[in-house]
């Protein structure tokens, strides 16, 4: 496993842990919490997709250099 993959995994794990802890300690109603989960989940998915795209481009560049 290369360093880029390790960084992506660590970033994903950190984001999941942060979101989980934030939701556990947030003093919000159930509906607000569900809305927050949906919003943060979408942001997380977008962030992972963006990081994956960047990692993919880096791997391609490394492979051809």
C-alpha cells in the first residue's frame, strides 16, 4: 500500500470519528440530528470522491514517470 492510500484511509477514518463524536455530543433534537447526518454524509462522500480522484491522478503520474 502506498503513502497516498494510507493518507486517504487515515483521512476517512478521522472524518468518520469526528462526525460520530460530534453527533453523540450534540444537544440537538432527533430531526435536526438526522438532517445533520445527511448533510455531513454528503459532504464526506464528496470529500472522499475528490480525494480519490486526486490520488488516482497522482498514481497515474507516478506510473508514467
